[in-house]
C-alpha cells in the first residue's frame, strides 16, 4: 500500500525564520508528488514535482524532489504569520490521492 | 483557479435526519472525490468517481452514498445522520492520470447533535 509520511507533525517558529518541511514516500509506481497548503478550509495546491533535483519556486516557497531518497522538502523563507497552516504532501495513485498526515506550522509574530 | 463548489458550508442537524451534501465543478473533470477530515487529522478518502455512472468506495468505510448522474455533480447522502458523522467533508475533482492535481471545494462542516 502506498504510504506518505511527513515530518515534523508540528512546528512553531517566529516571523522571519526559515523552515523546512519533510515528506517521504513509499509507493508502488511513482507518478508525482504534490504539496498543498490547508488553512481553515480546503487544501490549496502549491507545487507538483515529477523530476528529481528540479526546484519549484513560488515567492518565498520552494520545493524539491529527491527520487533517490524517496523524499521531498518544502522550504519557506522569511516566514510570516499568514504562512500558518497545515502543509500536506500527497502522491496520486490509480484511484485517489494518498495524503500524509500534514505538518502544522504556526508562525508567531 | 479551481471552480468547485460545495453547499452547504455549515450544517447542524439532529440525529436520524437524511442529508445531502452538494458538490459541483465547472471544469469538466472526469474524476471526483469525497474526503472526510476530522479536526487536526488526515484526509481520508470515502468515495470517488471516474465519470458518469461510476462510483467506488474509498479507503475509509463510510455509511454515506454517492451518485454521479452528471459529470459536474457529485452529491453525497447520509440516509440517517448520527453524531459519529460529525466531521468536515471535502469534495475534490481532477483531470486524472499521473499528473493528478486535485482541486478542492471549500468543504462542508457537519455537526450531528
């Protein structure tokens, strides 16, 4: 059964800090790895990673995939209170999306 | 931007009532999904559909049922709601395939008293 594991489960930082969130996966047939941000309601799509070593970047957020290590990281630089959310990593399988448990990030002023 | 809508956003009902949670998307996506998520917990897939007249149960056992009569519409029904059904229900849709980006609706937060 496909598995996606995220760490840490919870993280508290102060504004301006840089954070790195981790995602590891064990899947039968790798397709892609997706990152979502979930605030109070529904997850919103951040990145899709398919190739190892190619960084995807959007503002202060960036992500990279390491197929050799079966993992991905999501970096957030110069964090702001608005970055507080649950960050979800997911792998699409044949039928659905396998989500990790998420990392709950809290950014304090 | 994704165009997927869920109604109602919030619902408080009594035990034993029949309810239908609505989900519609205007993107022409073939695949649609229902997830259940308790506060602070993981998303769990309860139903999915590959297209019209196709529905399947997901990983998490659920007493709800779904239907897919039209591509854009994927309602979820609870015949007799119970307090254990209290949760957030998220609907999603995708084109499908390996690059399967799922777009989510805003969710329905259900409380059964």
